[in-house]
C-alpha cells in the first residue's frame, strides 16, 4: 500500500463516502427522507412534475419517495400517490428512469395510513380501518382542507392477511416500476405503528396484548415484502417516541427493541429511525437509540433535525451509516453539493409543502454551475 493510500484508509468516514446498503450502492451517505407533497394526479398517479422533482434531487445517495399507498383504503391525505394500479406503476417508472438517468438511487416508501384518514378520501361506503376502533385526535388534509379524521372500524382478524398481501403486491409493482428497493412505513402513527402501540392497539387476539403479538403485523408485512423482492432491497422506517398522529406507547423501549430484533431476523437491508418527534424536537422523550442499533446487523439510517455538522459526527463516530434529511431537500435540490462546498442553504416555503403546482416544488434554484 502506498503512503497516500495508507493515509486515506485512516481517514474517518464522511457523509460523502460511498456505502452499500443491502444490494444498493450509494454514491454518498446523504439520504432524501420521505416527504408527503400531495401533488399526485388523477388516479393517484405521480405527475410529470414528480419526474422533475425527484430527478432534480438525484445527487442524494438515496432518495426515499413520499409515502405511497398499497391499496385504495390506505389513503389518508389528498393527492398522495399509489403503486397498486398499472397507471400508477407507469407513472413511477418515469420517475425512476429519470433518477437513474441522472445517476441516482431511489426506493419507494409503502404505507397504509389506517385510522389517519377521512371518509371523503375513501371509496364510497368505506371508513378508515385500524387495529382497534379508537378515533385519533388529529386532522388530515382533504379537498376541504384540514379536517378531523373519521371514526375508524377495527379490522377483523380475517382481513389482516389481505393487507399483508397488498404490501407484497405493492412491493412487486415497485420493482416493476424500476425502484431499487422498498421502505416499509412503520412510523408516525400509521397502520403498522398503530398495531405496535398499546395506546392504539387494544386487541385481545394474536395481534394484541403482548409485545410479541403487537409486533406480529410488522413482522408479517416486512417478511412478505422481503420474500417478494429480496431482503437486501427491503428497509423499514420506525419512530419510537414520536407523538405524531396521536400515537404513544406506555413503554416504547422494549417494544421497539423487539421490533428491531424481529426485522433483523429477516436480514433486511436497513432500518431508518426517526429520533424524537417527527419534524419536531429530538428530546421529546428519553430513549436509548444505541440499544436499538445494537440489535440490528444491517445499515442504520438516522433522521430528524440533523445539521450537516451533526450528520458528519454521527457518521464519523459510527452511530449511523447514512443520514436522512427532509425539509432541507425540499428547498435545496442540490443539497449534496451545498454541503460539500459549504454553500448557504435555502429556506423552504412551508405554505407550499402540501398540494399546489410547480411553485415550492420544482422551482427552487440550484447553485450556479461551477
């Protein structure tokens, strides 16, 4: 080994270093977090603007798409895309083609919102579904603006295998659409998270009560996805202490330690963990994230309020393999370059986060060409 190579090998890892996550090679460790933008076209098909939006951000080591429905009952917000019809798959294929053309990598985040929905967003006669019939004290975004979510009904035990199957099918459709992998959304108070937490899961069958039972649905969904597309292209997002969407658990530490152990046994590529309150304070509740990581053998992606300096420290100190950034990617399509050059960061216009057109979506400028 040359002296220069020896010196290089002794350098601490950086956000700008490549990394392999499962079967996916990333050019750097800067991840674009999933960001709901509510701009899907008719039929919940990704629009042509989505092609431009994701393509502009292809220098991220990995893009995780906005949360994407696995069936018609999975929708909880206006104009969020699906990946369960041929038209939706074709719409996403245009997105993945553009991201790959620009040298990027992209996975789709699959979700089912469960009780965080409104009857106006669902097929006629349907109501939101949940592990238990407990209405959430929160609002959702509908054609009439933000309104209280609707009263849910409890899923019958005979219905659960069908939802697991919908996740499996959606994962297959995602691969048909050209995605590099799938992230299962098990965070932020949506359906899988509702099964995990004792505030929202009052079931007395094999999906409720004990931690083993409450982690069963998560395990079954992730197993179905991993069996369909390969564990090395499967990830999971969790948010152990976020209060988002009226979610909570009386003892989250052992719950999420067991949840991580169960997905680790499946050999999946990564866990993506939201530290603290999603989009809010990181110190909302004491929690030992190192204990979670010690239970997982794959890549560890951290998220929530990270600055460039915090992210570099997390990589350098071995607390993470990659760091996900959310709103910074909305207003800085070239975030990787700005980090690398120490350039100023543009502030996002929060009034354009949800719904609308190109404004606040694809019109944030990149730095001038070098």
